[in-house]
């Protein structure tokens, strides 16, 4: 669990993404939306539920060489509410890349990532693994579909996908 126990299920979760919204399975039941503040100097995005409640804030640290993102509980961007940070393991990102996601539970610092992302970002497919193991926790097939494995926080996986998409958007602008 990274964001909340309410986002963990005993079965796989198939998510569909459409223009910054995430829906569950074939019923297209809206579960999350990504919002960003307009006319702000900082790159801050918010993940909100279908009722408009913000449950995490994502802040891009633009001056960081590794493209670090910080994820906070609720609307806060204060360090006391930091859930985890995500950074590329290499400044130079090629067709295949690794990204470190280091949760900050109990302010512990680790050199080994808790999650690893590998894939061909050009065609938007990637696999998210548990640490340095071969245990798959989620797989993104294309721009529109993500399958999250059982007992994995699917809100956390959505945050990772939002960050990957934001980094891809930023790369397209440069």
C-alpha cells in the first residue's frame, strides 16, 4: 500500500485512460481525473476522485537533473505530507529506461528502489516491477490501458502513469 488501502483489491484492475481521466473496466465508470492549476509557475497536478475530492498532489521539481516528482497527500505540497518521490535513474532516457520510486515512509532513505519501471516509452508500453525483482505489479499496454495486479494500490499506479505521461509531454515540448 502506498496511497490508501481503499485502492487495493484482491483481483486485477483494468484501467482505461482518456484525456486525463481514468475509468474502471468496460463500464467506463469514472474513478479519477487529473487536474492542473492554470497560470502557475510550478508544475503541480492533482489527482481527484469522481466527486472532485483531491487525494494526492504531484509536484515536478523542474530544476532537478533527474526529473524528480514529489507526491503529497491531499492538496498539500508541504514536506510533512510527502508520500513518495519518483525520479529517473539516468539523466539520459533512451527507448528503455528505469525509474526509481522511493516512498518516504517514516522518513527512511533507501538506495534500492521499491519499484522499477521498464519499457519502450516511445510506444507508451511499460511494466512496473516490485523493486529489483521480476515481480510484475502493473503493465501498461498502450496509451489507453493499464492492468494492475491483485493486492497492488491502483491509485499509486495511476500516479506513476500520470508522471510518465507528464514527462513524455515535457520531452515533446523540448
